[in-house]
C-alpha cells in the first residue's frame, strides 16, 4: 500500500535526504581525525545493548466483526468523497486493495476527478484491478494535460492488454520533472515485466533521491539484485525517511529471507522507522512487530497512528480489531482510512 504521506507536508518518497550509492569504491585513506581501529573496538564494547522491542502478545482467536467490516467499507466510500484530493487519491488505492469488485464505482468515479492526483491514482488502481469498464476512459486519459495521469492511463491500458502505447513510458522515464520519472518507475515495477529492467537501471542512477529509490523498489519487484542492494543501503542510511522507504520497498517482494533487516529496525530511535519495520515484517507474513504497532496506535502523533494502522493491516491478526476500531474513530481522516484498510485485511 502506497498511501501518500501528508502528515508532515509531503510524500515520504519526496522527503529523502540523499540517494544511496551501491558498490562504492573503498576509501584508500583513513580519516586522520577518526579513532583508530583498536579505539573503535573499545567503543563498541562499551555501547549498551539495543533496546528490546515491545513484547508480542499471544494470538487470541477472534472472529471477524461484520459490523466493523461494514464501518470500514463506509469509511473508504466516505474518503472517496472527501474535499481533500490527497484523501480521495488514497481512497482509490484503499478501494483497490480491499473491496474487490466493489471498488469499481469508486475507481471509475476517480477517473473523472477534477484533481490530477486522484485521476492518476484511479488509473493505476483501474489497471491493477484490470477494470474492463475503465478502458474507454483510460484511452482518453492517455491525452490528459497532466503527464502523471498519462502514466497511470498507460499502465492501466497495458494491464488490460493494450500495449500499443506502452513505449511512451520509456520516453517519460527521461522527463526533466523528477515526479514524472519517479511515477514512471512505479508503473514499470508494477507491470512486472523484465523488459523494464534496462530503463529502471538508468533511473537507479538518477540524481534525484526519490527517483532512484523508486527505481530500486521497482527493480527489486522484478527480483533484480541491484535494486535489492540499493534498498538495503537505504535501510542503514542516517536519514530515517530513507530507512522507511527502503524497508517497505524491500518487503514488497515478500522475501522472508530479509527478516533480519526488518528485525534490526524495530527498536531504533525513530518511532516511524520502527513502525515501518513492523509493517515490513507483516508483509512477509510475520507478526514480530505486533507489539510495536500496538504501541504506535496509542501515539499522540497522527503520522505514527497512521503508520501503526498500516502495520496492523499488514500483520493481519484478527485480535487487533479492538485497536483498529478505535483508530476508525480517529479525528484524522487519513488515520481512519488506513484503519479501514487494515480492518479489511485482517484474517480470522
């Protein structure tokens, strides 16, 4: 789930401190101001052990509450009618992820939204769902004044079997606007075709951090090791937002062998990074971040409650329903939407 982060004013993908360099040549000269190797060993010995993650409560068999499910579905429908375009855009993906055939009306409505961001999100969702009823409108949106919307339309038509215009994605990958290049990378990764690797490798070397990390995630979706290594490097960056993007990008391939990278990020000094790690563990089928997510759901920070809801949805434990019920009544619209998606992702 790629909800647009708006609590801090912009999308996570655009809050990166710097692009990660992979396979960098080793330093040939030591920093004369740094400690000697022996001193560093002594420092490491005196460091306190890392804090332990909040305990994971035992699973409690809990039947799914049909009333809570209905409330979650109503919240997604309400978000699609929000006065805020970011919320409406996120509602497109929320419907695509959770409502199945019931998403059709919401997504088709989004294709005619006045906001380009919403039309883009709806076009991407229509493609992911392969909504045949969207074909005519997607064909029109190929000529939308907004290039991001065009990317979504090209993706949607390709998913419906019309690849006659897909070569334009290669052209958009070299557009001067970094947002166009980043969204092109997203579309190419979601198409799941190995032929996109050549274009994505160019974007992996992009000068803009948001572009190269989107390219890294797209490459890793295609099981390309260079993409994987770039994302791993992001998880050890000094910038917490790099960590978040790297963790979720790594987890997108659902590779359980990456568990150690996620476990190591459950107890950092940044609560948002811990919550991203909890969500990443859930994405690969593990609940070891459940305690972190439960704690985040009680945060006074709306962004953390939002991320906690997404983590609980990825973990998908049905005994999280009482926590999610509280988040469904949150005062922040985006928290309620994330909680609604989480409720509909729970498994008995």
